[in-house]
């Protein structure tokens, strides 16, 4: 990486040592009882030298091990709706929730065997900047069991914070490099503001909604009152590439404020701003005889509605040698839309799609008027009545919404099969220009309540020599649940809504630079290269001794991240501790399952203070089952000098096990209400703090024997 760059991509799988593979070949199982991780440079002599966290910050990682007949495969997701996310359990890897965007690459495990002994396991608790020195093990008798282990794979998220001129790579004091304007790190901080992923000017927000298009009803309130807002709103609704012209008029026959209409062939849209926004009485979309719209996506689609004859004409074109299709009034297959499918021979079929399924074929409702192939593109022109013959078909109407969502796909074969590519789009069905007809009104929309603002973050690469990012469109995934699930909405935490979002994991993706667009990436000729090194502790699996441990995660934020505000008097969630420091507190209530054997509460230095979990919560009280407080470097409590970095932490976990080892028995949490309280240092603000509870549990308990041989 270069300074300010994020690495968030899976590394190639590596073979386990041959003696380990040979030891467990033939179906024998290994019991992993713990692991360690470090980041190291490898010298020409083969020496491993630890890389400090203040040089390369480990935001988090996920890793897995496979055995038996399982194998790894790298896939490229088509977007957040890709069915393989759930098929292969990627959604269960908590930190990946914002990394399911189109084009993101993931390593998946195939060939997992259905047996009592797992052939794959995932590892990752206490998996961020706190990973070093945090204990990643279990009480005797508990382990992650895997049959015939052979390979391991790791997907890290790392942030390069190394000041090349003023820091060495072996543990010198931290010196901040350039920071973006949105960084909340105070001058002289012991950490880099980059590790909190501030939202920079390389990222543009696209907020969903904001304006509505109306036919038949006027704008609420006063509508759009300036030409500048009108034309900017049109770009937001139509997209910057839509063919359009803009005109400012004073016309009592046009609707007041902002309106839009299109040519009969939908080739050009005209956006009008009528300066008579207080005196014109013309209605939105009045005296219409036709509506039309076109869109270009994986296929080209145009629709023309004859409102007098009540007939729809549909024009679709796509690759000539493979099937292609369009589903109307839908954003995903799960919306079960009416769809038109054109195969590689030109046959036209209609279907009622289902979630991740081709659904069922319908009786024809369309009539093929024309079909031809030109320069490798097949075009079909169809007509049908505006009203569909049944509820399985989409019905067009004179006063339907202007924005018609659709999905479209192309295949890799002539006949209908799994799509090669798919995406969604929007068809803008506007009034057609005609004497006496008026356009659709473009109106300000009442804003969505706080916490419901959604949209996209768009990374826009610069032409700087150090730029490695690519254009990326990130779906904003954060979703803060109402109290008592979490109290972030009551606190109006910025992370809950894209309109107020100012930084965090969602703004940090592979090869993004965390500097503003006008800041050059420094030291472009000095990349940092290092390795992640894992050590596994294991035993021979004994089915009478070992109980297999499972992983789950519980969040009380959005659900993963949230912002810690710079506290002040009267701020919701803020108080002072006994030393006079500002402390910010959030709370959340939830349900769990199983018998807990370990708890790792993932949070980030320098703001992490504590997290406490209760069971049997009645709304005000409960029984504490776990409390964790991180140990900070530079306080004399870290016994290994190379890991004793000021401002950085390790996190002692909660463990449960047998009383003979001095532990409390694993608590059953499947029939109780759980509640957690998370506190953070808040003398300064912090983006992207975590309240992520990484839990390890078993379904059933049994009394283990006193000892077992350990092999390392």
C-alpha cells in the first residue's frame, strides 16, 4: 500500500505445513484451541520483524480454514442482492456488511461436507487493532474442529498510516502524515485520523429521494422556487447523462415552478422552470394523450403509452446471440415482476419471476410488431393493452408514477439460464409534448425521518500518480433500529443516516485513498509491503473430550459502527467519569442463543473504554455476565515491548468453562433478554467506532475430562 490507502481484499489461500496436513489426512480431525496474528516484514535473510500498528492499522480481518473435500473459489459479486452472499454465509461475517458492492471480490468455500465433523471453520474474534496480545483461545474441552485441514485464507482490512519521512518501521513514536479535512484526530494525537475512515472529498454522496415527480396533483407547499434548483433537481432525478434541454419561461399555461416533458420518441427531455410559480394555475400533467420514456442499461428499453387508445408499445434491444430480458416495476427478482424474455433465436416469452428463480411462464399478452438484428443487436417491438390480463402482469396507467423501476439481465446462452450479468434501472415515463398538454411537475419531497436517509457513496479516483482506487458505488447499508434495540436514533448519531454520515467503515474500501481529492498522495514511490502471520494452537480431536465451537455476532450500533461525538454539557449520551474525562455511552437490547464459551468485544483505539453485557434484562436491571476493558499500550501493562504502542490496545476476553479451571460455567442465553452498555472516551470525536460483540458458543454442554495433550 501507499500512504492513506486502504487494503480490503482477500489474500490468496496458503497451504498449511505439510506435517500438519499429513497428520490429519484420511479424515482425521484437528481441534483448533486458539490462534495468534501479527503483521510482519520478511527480511532477505528470512527474519520476521513486526510492523507497528501506527504504521499499518489492522481495522479488522476475517479468515477461514478448509479441510476434507472443500475448496476455495474467488467470486466477483454483482451487488448486495447477489444470492451467493447468503448461499455461502458471507452475510454472517459481520464486517463484510458494507463490502458487498458490485465488483467486490470474495473467497468462498465450496464442497463443504454434510457431516458431524466440519470441513471449514472461520476465525476472527478480537480481529482489529486489538488483535495482538488479545487471547484467542478457549477453556479446556472447547475447540473449533476441522476434518483433514489443508489450507487457510485471510481477508484483511488494513490502513496505511506510515509517515515515510519521520517514522521507521520498527517502533518509532507516531507522527501524523497529511490528514483530510474531515479527520477528527486532535493535534498531537497518538494515532492517525485515517484509521477512523473519515469521509473525504474523493467520495460523493448520492442521497436517494429528495424530489418527487407528480402527475395529476400539484406540488405540496410552494414547490421549487429557483431555476438553479429546478435544473439541479432534474439532474438528480434523471441522471447527469440523460439527454435534456433546460428552459426558463413565464407561461401561465405551464405548471408553476419546475416541470418536465419529452419528445414523442423519448429522445430528448425538456425541463422547464416557470417563473410564474405563484400565479400559474396549470395542473401537473394536464390534457395528456401520450407518455413516453427510454433507458439504456444492459439492454435498451423504451415505452410509449397511447392514453387515448390505451395501448402500450415496448421496444427492447440486446445482444443478438444470447437471451436478454426486462422485469417491470421491480428493483430485484424478489419483487416477482412481470418480465419479457427474448432468447437468442428471437422468441419472445413472458414470465412471472420469483426470488432468485425464473418463476413461471405466462400466457402471451404482447404482440410482436417488428423484430430484427442489426450490428449484433436484436430489437423487438411489441404492443399490448395498457392493462394487464391479470395481477401476474404489470398494468400501465395514465396517472402512474413517472419513475418506473425495472431489472434487466443478459445471459451467456441462447436459451434462458443463469444470467451472465444483471442490474436495475429506472424508466422515466414523461408526458409527450403536445398542444395543450403540460409536463410532470418536479417537486421537493418531504425529507425522510432521521435514520431513513439512504443512498450511495461514490468513490471518484483522481489522476494523481499514487491513486490506485477505481470508480466505486457503495450502497449505504447502515440501519439503526429503534430503542430499545439501540439508542442511536434517540441520540441522532450521524452514522444512522447517509445525509449526516461523516466517516467510518462504509467510506473505506479497497484501494481508496483517505485524503481529500486536492491532496496529493505523498511518497508514491515508497510502497509498504508486509505479511500477515497466523499461528494456530491445536490438539488431536477427541470426540469424547472436545465440543465444537460456533461463531456469531451481535451489534448494538448500526449494527456494526457508530460515531462517538465530541461531548459537551447537555449532549445526549455524554457524562464525565471520576477523572473528569468525557464519556459517551450507548445501549442496546437483543436476544441470543446457545451456551457462551467466549466473548470478544471489538472496538477501536483510541476511544474504546468498556462494554458490559447483561442477561435477564427487564428494562432497567439484569445480571452482568461479561465486562471487558481494553488494555492500552504505553501504560506499563503490556509485557512485550514491540506491541507496547501508546494509544493502541489489546482486549482481554470473557471465557467460560469448567469450575475445576477456575471458570464460571457457560451461561445459556437462548431464553433470555440480553442488554449491553458500551462506553467510549469522548474528549474528542471519533468516526466509525465499533460496538460489535463477537461471540463463540456451543449448542449443548457436556463435562470434559481434566486434561488433553497439546500439540503446537
